[in-house]
C-alpha cells in the first residue's frame, strides 16, 4: 500500500501540473470561480472559510468531507505550478457551498484581493479550490488493514479467516420458503440467490460477461432486506454504485446513496442523503435557524462597516450579541441536521456507497448484518476491508476473469496488491461461489472461446442470442462470420514504437481493420433502419495502445462512412478498460503488436482479451500478426478456435479479393 501511495502521488502531481482549470473542473477536481462568503476562527486559531461556487454551475465533483484541498488564485502572477495556495481540509459540503478548515491563522493578501468578503460574486472572483492528492482513501485503507490484522476473538477475525481460507465457510440448510419475491431469473441465477440467502459467513456471485450479475445481485438484496432491517451495498466505482442505487430504487426499495453520484438523474438525486434530509419534517426549522443566523451575522458586519464601532460600549456589545446569537443558532442548526441525518439513515432499507465511502462520518457508528460488494474482482483488497468490518455476513459479486483492479505501482502489483480478496476466497473456498451460466449478450461463436478458456465450458447462450449475428439483424449482411480473424503475418505490417509515450502503433494494421469495417458496413443504411424502428447498430473499435487509438481516430475522419457513425455516436474508439461493463453489436480489435522478437507486452494479460472479445453481441473482428501473437499460447489457442469455426482469413487473401 505504501508503494502504491507513493507512485499514485507522483502520477497525480505529474498529471495535474499541466492540466487547465477547465480540464480539472471537468474531472471534478476543481471549483472555479469561488467566493468567500464567511470567515471564522476554528480549532487552534486556524481560519475556517465558507466557499461558494455559482448557483448555476452543477458540474459533478469529487469534493467530500475529510478531503484535502487548496485555495488558489487565477489572477495574473499567481498561476503555474509554484503558485501560492492555502491548504486545508473540507469539513462540510452542501451543494454549491463547502467549508475549508485551513492551516493558516491569517489569510494572505492574494486571497483577500481575489474575493472580498460579502462583496464580490463568484463570477467576478479569481479564486478557486482544488482537490489535492487523496490521502483520505489511503488513510482509511491502512486503518482498515490495521484493524483486520489486530482482530482477535470477534466477528471481523472470523470473517478474515473465512475469506482467506483458514476457516470453512458455513451455510444453513435451504428451506422451501427461502425465496419470496417473484422473478424471471433463470436456474443458475436463482441458485445464486438461494446461495446468498443460506450463507452464514461469505457468499460469492460469479458473473461472467452477459450473464445478468447485476439483476441477480439486486434480487439477492431484495430477499435479504425481507429478513434484515438494513443492509450495506458497496462497489469500488461510483458508476457501479449509481447503477445499483437506480436498480434498487426502481424496485421500490428505500435506498440512500451516500457520497456524490457520478451521473446526474432525477432518480439518483432523489435518493441522495441531501434529498432525504430535505424531505425530513424538521428541515424547514433547521433552514429557518440558518437563515436567521445569516441575518444576524450580516447585520453585525454591516454595523461594523458603517462605523458603529465608534458609538462606544453599547455598539460593541450589540454587535457581540448578534454574533453570539448567530453562533448559537448555527450550532443548534448543525445539531438538528445531525439528528435528521441519523433519523434518515435509521429508516432506510439499503445504504449504497463506494468502498471508501463506507467510512463516511455519518456511518461510523452503523453496523449491518449483511454487506454486499459488487465489482469485488476489480477492488483492491484493503478497500474491501473498510465495509467488511461493519458486517456480520459478506456477499461478493464479480468476475476474476475480467479486468483486475488498477494498480499504478508495478512493484506493488508484483508483491500482491493486484490479487483481490475475491480471487483469494474463490480459490481457497470454491464452495462459497455460484457461477451464472446463461448469457444473454453474444452469438454462441463469440462466446465459445471465452467459455472454454475461462469458464470451464459452462456458459450457455440464451436462445434469443444463440444465432443472433449480423444477418439476424438485417439479411443484407448475409453471409457473415460472427467471429473473424484477419492474419497479417507475412505482410510486413511492423509495429512502430513511440518512445515519448512508451506506446506502440501499427498504422498499416489499423488501416486494414478500418477498411474491413467499412466494407462490412456497406449494406447498412442507418437512416433506413431508424425509419424501420430498428435499434441502431453500435460499433466499438478497440486497441491496446494509446498511440494506435490516436491513429485510428485520425484515420476514421478520412472515412465518410465511419466518420458519420462516429459523429452520430454509434461508433466509439478506446482501450479495453473504456469498454468494461459495456457491449456493442460489432467489436473490432486491432492487436497492434508485430515484431520479430515475438514480444506482445501487456497483451499477455489475457483477462483484457477476455473483456475485449466479450463486448461483442453480433460480430467480433480481430486483426493481428499470428507470427508474433502465437509466441504466447493463449493466442495460439484463440487462432485454433477461430479456424475451427471457419472465421480465419489472411490479409493477403483479403487484398487479392479487394
């Protein structure tokens, strides 16, 4: 963890040193402009600032209580990496306002010049606030690890031993009435839900691509809250937390989303903690207290401005009394808000949050009979222990044959940080897992290789997708191959290294892939399909290297057919990571590597290939150099499979046909 923290910090500094304010704001790392609406003296005589951004600015952001942040000025002479800042910690976030407890006993002149108290508006301010490096997540993960290592004779110690394989997981005998809610789940999904209901320690839902993991998990949560008063549902990413919150809300569950949702929707906003507090019967009283406190503070400030201080003792006493009343009212309002927050959280059935969000100050005193962790195979183990420490029973969901967690330090990855708690548990205690086996996404030939290679040949295509290739979408695509590999061996399409970015491109291979894609799409008339109310065809182009992606994007602009689809957002280009959790009718992958040494770099991470290939619904198109790729046994097996289903072609053959 220390290695990862050091590397993460170094990359954060490098990445943000050159980023513009607009880019940092887009990433949710900056509020700009802001104005100072209040200045108080806090603990240790340090200045506490209330900052406000324009009310119309609703950019999503990552500011939260406990986050480190720094006030800066964008005025001439104060820009650049060495600009002065006022550092501090965020102690409150409320829509367009936040409190920053600074490390200063007095504000420097540049702050006062940038935004005068009670005078300027955010639009006229040159001040902004940046999130600085996320020490909070690392602090919480380290504290969680310390607690787990020190646990002895309690439930956390028992769960640790079960998850790490030192103690057998236990399950109660299934009962006829275990499942209550009606559902359209298939047999393997129902088996997984029953498995969750009967687990006394740990249960794992193993969901390969397209098998309905989220649907199954939501059903398992519904069955659990029938028996338990309140459960905790977590995931490492905000996107996954948002999706689960929406799905649960759609099923009528009383759910609260802790933290800031990453996507804006009326349904999600309705289920945030802020919305719950605003709907509380005591909210109007608290709001009135805060308004009165503001009025008292403003009156005291106005009296000071008008020179009332010259009116002697009575004037000073009046101002002091107003300020004291304002402080008392603010304190009473804060106490009432704490009560309302606790009341809201006590009444909900499900609380959703990120892994680190489980350490939120409003949740520190809460415990749960069951904790659910989605995307557990993509989560760093130290992060998982934060919510696990709050539970009596743990349910993990994910797929360890898809993308692993992002680890920025290669040394930390080699020393074990990339191995997840999900993997450890499923390997050491296979009886804790139930795999979903019916997939609803891919043509059977697209599914076939991944099923054999990663899932023991157990995946079965649902009848609705078994033969659903491009010709099932439109007969004008017939005849077509659901899986097609174009082999560039012998063509001399050599990769090109880009030393500045440590990336790789293969322009000729990229050109061949786009040429084949344009040829493939020739029968497709988007406008006509729209008129016939077909679901628009979606296409994803994947490359393993950023340099190859950049080349593809430039080349697509030169293709009228492909560029039109790109502008219509029916075609997208990116890395495997950017397509995780998504699907497209057509997936086209350029494997890029072609060299005499047979070096394939991180293509050797076969889980990435599994994710890339299983994004395709109707057509999987692969282009690569077999003489380089097949130095790795995985690609030799893939090529043999493609030949077995009749999808192998050579680039030379394609050129001759053209």
